[in-house]
C-alpha cells in the first residue's frame, strides 16, 4: 500500500478524507515494510479501509523522533508552553467533535450519543491536564543550616502507550494528558481493531503547536508493534490498558529489557450490590447502565450483580423489563443505546460465555442470543441464580451479559464482592448511610460508587486493586505515573 489517505463517508459527516499512515514527527508516513491492516465495520462486517501497519522498524523511528523531541524542543519548552499546546489540542478536538465522534461510531460501533460523550470527555481531560502543566512542583526540605535541599519532579522520558479498542479516543486522552503535561514525549499505539479516530485526531497535534516528535501515533498489532514497544531499550516507561493476560506479558518484557516503568489498567469483574432498602427504580437504572453501557465493553462494567433476598424476585422482573427497553441497532441512529460488539472475535468470546452460563445451569431471564443476522450484535442478556463458582460469575465477559445472585446480609455480600482476582470498581445501592460506608470501605476495589454507576471523572483517580492493575489514571494521581523525583543537595559555604 502506498496511499496515505482514504475517502470515507458517515451519515453525520458526509464524505471526508482520512489519513492512513503512521503519525511520526508531525507527519503521516508509510510503514517501513509497506504492511497494512484491515479495519472492519462491526455494524456491517465489511472492511472500511486499510491503514499502515507499524512493525519494529517503525517503532524504532517513532522512538527516535520522541527521543529527539525529549532532548530538544520539548525539554526547552516552558511548563506554560506545554500547557498551552494541550489546551489548544482540547479546543481543536472540540472544534472537530462531530468528525471524531462519527469516526468512532463507524470504527468501534458505539452509539453516536456515546461517541459524542466520549469526545466531550476527551476535551475535558486534555484541558484538565493542560491546566496541570505549570503546576508540577518540587519541595524544599530543611535538613541543616549548612545545606540547601530541594526536590524536582522530572519527566521519565519517552513513554510507550498501548491502548485498547473499547474507548479508542478517550483512552488516548487519558494516556497522553498526564504524560505530556509533565514533559514526557510519547509513542502511542492504537488497538488494531480501532485505529481510525486516532488517525482523525493526529493532524490536530501539529495544529496545536506541539513540536515534531512530541506525540507520535502508530497503528499496528499488539504482538508486533506492541511487543516492540514493551521491550524497547529506548523507551523509559510503558503504560497499558487492556487484558490482564497482555498486562503480564508487558510487565515481563519491561523487566527483561530495560526495567522501564510500568503502569497497567486491566480487566475487572465488578460487583454491583443492591440492598433491600435501595430506591429500586433508581437502582435498576444504574444496574442497567452499569452492565450495558458501551455494550458491556467497559473494564469497570458492573457484571456481578448481587441483590438482597427481600427484593430479589421483584428486582429481576423489573430489570428484565428495563433491559428489554434498551435500543439495540445501528450506532448512527440517535436513539440507539447499544451497537455491535467490536469484532467477530469479541462476539464469539461473549457468545461462548453465554453458552457456558446456559450449560452450567444459570437461568436465562432475557436475551441469550445474537441480535439480528448481520453485524456483531448481541441481545442484552440477564442470567439469574448464578452460583459464585460459575464461569460467568468469575471471568470478565466484556459484553452485554449480566450475572445475578441473591445474598442475605452485609457480611455475606462483602465476602462475595471480594471473591475475585480483580478489584477495579464496585457499587452499592442503599438508603442507609452506614451500610453504604461500611460496604464501600470493605470492598477491595479502586473505585466504589454509591447509588450510581460509571461516575468517572477526569479529576478522580481511577485504577485497580489486585489483578486489575498498577497505578492510577486521571486526577492528580496520574501525574505520579509520569514523573520521578530528583533530590538535589547543595552544600553551603
Ligand atoms: O485485548 P488485548 P483484546 C479485556 C476484555 C477482553 C479481553 C481481550 O476482557 O475480552 O481483554 O481483548 C495490545 N504486547 N480487555 O484481546 O489483547 C493490542 O494491540 C503489547 C479489557 O482485544 O489486551 C491492543 O492495543 N501489546 C480492557 C491492546 O494490547 C499487546 C480493554 C489491548 O489488547 C500485545 C480491552 C503484546 N503481546 C480488553 N498483545 C480494559 N482494561 O478496558 C496485544 N497488545
């Protein structure tokens, strides 16, 4: 493939031209080996276009560009200048919101209303970190009248960032925001399933005033470009969002190469707990949103639903009615809530979990099948009476499949909630403040929501306990992932 652009069309944008090359040094270039990868529309199962596929040589080129920028223009930029670039990037993303959202829906299959929400969150995240750029401070530490001690919060260097397909543009923003605000340079690899929104975003980087090489975006496969990033000797830090299995591989590669710093945001199997005294209509809305938002493709999806015995039957009947109202279909229809799953592979994985739920004897309350006969659509599915040892209660399904079980009391549900290798998120629905606080404190999860779900915000740290990850995204906490402390000790004469 020699071309570096393709003409595409969506119902929102009409025809537009998209760059398909690798974005290195503020320009689109062809992959060194001329390889490409096909991008499939999950709604139609048809190929949208091909984009350039980065291999090891391209990773080397991107790392060289990022290193040059780190040692040069980005190092000499003032913190305020870094912040201004990020703020401009946020403005440009906002200006191009329709295009970015439409490309996201086309490529990922998420409903256009969700895609617009994602772009809004991208803008907010970039602005937030733009504001942080000139507030990264050190300390003076008084030890002796004959010495002067201070610390500096310095960038790590060249950061490799590997992101998944469930929130392609939002994960990009979560990753680049804190990295660039703190003075690092970046080589970011998109997921092979969903490279297009990052390609639509990339030209904004130069327009925002970032010097060449500060932010490089490459498209490619995990086992090739992703592996080259995690084992690269010229990369100082790798940040990853994706499966726990690949997270382990990346950590091993980091250890075996140059001991680059590692942060991981991995899978989850988050408990969503509904007590007898909860406002049942509210709880059902949040439980529905917790599991079916983004088609269940959320690391923090509330996929284990524990309902107290006094309201169990009533809850299941009402939740069934609510889930059946979710509009499944064409992501470009304004009223659509749930589009297709991202790929054939994910569709097959989810359907095999649905089969296992049926085989292990859980009760199908609704759904349990594909939706329609074209595209990777799956019916919103509810399993009730799910035993704790069933696969669908233990493993991350990453699809629109809810597993529900009954519990008696607070001690039992805390034990059930914590009975998982994961610890990303959890939620509690109750009107009793004591119950809410006791359960929130006892659950081993990085985030707990009370009487709501998926209430993420760029100001709040987000990340996992246990096998759900290392480090925190968002908020002030994410800055620590991208800085290192230097102590300077000065002898006074
Ligand atoms: O993820 P992968 P997959 C979970 C979810 C899902 C499962 C599998 O349960 O069903 O993972 O999804 C890159 N070295 N999550 O297979 O493979 C890859 O190119 C370096 C949770 O799609 O982890 C992509 O950019 N990189 C999740 C990214 O890793 C590698 C989001 C994610 O892909 C690599 C997505 C390698 N050896 C899936 N292999 C969340 N936490 O939100 C792959 N990659």
